[in-house]
């Protein structure tokens, strides 16, 4: 099994990442794949899934900004009602995005134009 992580700083120090990467592989046969840091174009979650959830939450939660319990409900509603097609679309787009980045010599300029 593979676990793709976005290489954000919040995932721990370099030493901590090495340790939990080793332990997950040894104990559970889970291989962690670290994406390039600060590369939302190749991050499946940032590409569309969280944007879709955020859009739903902003719409449903607009009049209840001060209620953290209602916020949690809004997030769960958004996740539970996330169309399966959205997930498929995001993962189908990744190879196209990667080709555009290669075409741009490692730059994301072609992705932004697409």
C-alpha cells in the first residue's frame, strides 16, 4: 500500500519523517511517497478534493461562522456528499499536469495556462 504525503512542514522533522516512514514500511508494508513540497499542481488533495469540500463548507456554513460544532457538521456533510466523479477527475488530471510540468522544463507555467 502507498501513502502519498504532500511533504508539508506539519508532518514533522526530517528525522521524524524518516522514522515513521521506516516503521510504516516494516510494520505494515505501507510505503510513503513524499510529493514535492509547495507543489499544489501535483497534490491530489489540493487539486480538487479539498477545494470542493471548502466550497461546500463556505456555502453551507456562511451564517454560522462562530459555531465550531456546526463547522464540523458542515465539513462532514461536504465529505460525505463529495461526488465520486470529483475524485476520478482529480486522479485522471495528475498525469496531464505532470506532462505539462515536464514540457515547461519543471515550471508550472503550462499548468496555469491549461
